[in-house]
């Protein structure tokens, strides 16, 4: 049996999600000159996604945002790229879309008054 997560205060979760948005934007800015750089970037992306998927359920309607986030990133779909440029383009499209979904949700939650920020 799984133990229910204790909900964190809304303000703490929003700050964590804001930091994750910044991490996502930083991933998009990192250079990839060779395939090894792309592989390292992909591993960092997976760590970033895991952190997001662990944090989102703390918020109301967070599961819906998880679904939107996964849809934006084409999660579950395998794409085969023949060059580093193609792979980087695909990475930028998917991560960029995921960051946009996350930023939109954080903005909406920040403006709502459903739970105290502290």
C-alpha cells in the first residue's frame, strides 16, 4: 500500500515549479556540439521530467497538467533522428512545449486563491 503524500504549502510548490521552469529553459540553452553532449542533455531532461512529475500532483488539478505536459512532450512516442541537428530540433520542440505548459500552469496557480501561499 502506498502512503499518501503530505501536501506542501502552495507557495512552496509554486516556487519549486518556477525553479523547474528555469531548469527547463536552461536545458534549451545548453549547447550540443556532438552526440555525447546530446546524450548528457537527454539524461538531464529525464531528471527534470521526473522532478516535475513528482511535484505536480501536489497542486489542485496537477494530474491534468501532468497529462498536458506528457502530451506536449510526445511522451511514449519514439522518434528516430538521423543527425544531431534533427535530434536537437526535436529536443527543442518537445522540451519547449513542455516548459510552456508548465509555465502556463504555474502562472494560473499563482493567480488563483485556492490555497494559501505560505
